C-alpha cells in the first residue's frame, strides 16, 4: 500500500515532467517558426494569368526637391490583379535610383519582382 506522502511525491514528479515537456514543445515550435521565416520571405508566387498592361498615371511636380515618382503596378491578391497606385518617395541616399516593380515570365507563369532602391 502506498502512503499519502509517496502519492503526493509521485504526483509532483508527473506534474513537473508535464511542465518540462510543455516548455520543450513550445521552444521547439518557436525554433521551427524562426527557421521557416526566411523560406516564406523568399517564396515566390507564380501566377498563371499574364498581368494586364500598366496603368499610366499622371502626376504633377514632386512635393519636395529630389523626390522620385515610384510607378504604380499590378499585384496579385490571390484571385485577380489589383492596381497599386504610384507615389512620391524620398530616396534613401543621394544618387539612389528606383528600380520599378516588374512581372517576369517563369516556370509557365508570371512572378512579381519587387521594386527596390539601387
């Protein structure tokens, strides 16, 4: 027959083991998410439908000297193309050049190459 003290001791052992396992599972899940983040960031969506022609936007003079017009572009929202309007932007450093967004044909579909400063 097991006495009360021994039962309480065994219960505490089981409870401690469950907490340790829970902490390990949480840590491993976080580590997995951290490892997968770069892969998701580099993932490219291939769209089987060609993008429409760009919309020509009329814009006035820059709001400030040295600002650059960033052309609008079509993005894929998962179901259709959606137009993202152009805007004025301040270059991050003198001599910076904006390389516009563009769609490239790859693997039997279209891939959006994001615009960036060069």
